C-alpha cells in the first residue's frame, strides 16, 4: 500500500468534468509554471498523509459521484498511490477517471518519471497533458491553456457530450469553516473576484493570508489561520 501526500480533496463537484465528481489534489510538482495559481502545492513537502483505501472511501461518500478527477500538484509524482486509489474506488463503484499532468503523454509512455505511471495511465479515461502557459490561456475548456491536450485513453467519456476543449468554463466555491475553495478552471477574472471577496470577509477578524491553490488552474483555496 502506497500512502499519498494530499494537498486537498473535495467530494461532489460538477466543475471538473462530466457528471458529479470527487477531486484529489496531490502535494508536490516538479514544474514551475509562470502564473501557476497553486504555488503552495508545488513544494514536495508533507501535507496530509492518506492511504488509498481510506481516501477512496472518502471520495465516494456521496452516492451521486460517478467519477474521480486527479490534479495537483503533479499526479504523476504519486502515480503508484493514485493507481491504487483508483483500483480501490472501482472495487466499490465503476467511476470514470480524469487526470491532469504537466508531462506529455509521449514522455509518460517512454520515460515515466516515477514508478506506477503505466498502471495509472491504464486506469485513466481522459488525460489532460502539458504545462500551463499563461499566454495561451484562452479562457475555454477543461484545461488551463490551449497548449494542453485532451487524450481519450479509453472511449468511456469520448461520446458523453462533454466538450473538454471548447466548453465555457465553470467553477464552484465551497466554504468549510475558515477555508474557501474555488473548484474548477476559473473563467477570466473570477480568481481576482474570489480573492477580493474572501479578503473582505476576513478583514477585521482574521489577518490576511495568501491563497493556496491547485496547479494548471484547477482550483484555488484561501484559508484563514486558526
């Protein structure tokens, strides 16, 4: 069993793929993309340690969930643990899997950066690959910038009616106590509005804290200290 180093999770969203999905963002990324909205999730440092079986149960707690989305951070840095997570989840429910990565698919197949990459690729239905390039952020699709490619590794979601590349972007905001989580690939301007709104809510009662967020424009989180 391979424990995962988890930056954040969210159960039940419609902002990161078709249907109702649960999301896991892993901690640690080898890329230093300019404009990354997840700087706190780039360092390879301890966050939340979670066993795949425990995490699978958590992500499937909502019976509406039909899929998992893997993001980060860089999922391929923890491919073995995520492959085990998917296997555990699918032993309970036949979920689809979407995975974001900064690595190109060709590199993953020929020179995998970590153990477990072949197993994770075999479990993924849709892979979105490539680093985030701010100048190529066209504000559309389930990817941060237009250089990122959508690979249907299986036919499971190919004809589901969901436009991965060209759909208007949507996002959700989840509030849990002192933490606000912006989930999805933010439409143009939403990230600034989110930061301003949370700062205003915290003003006067909590000191300002920088937001932490997920790489490749997949999430943004702002949290007040306890």
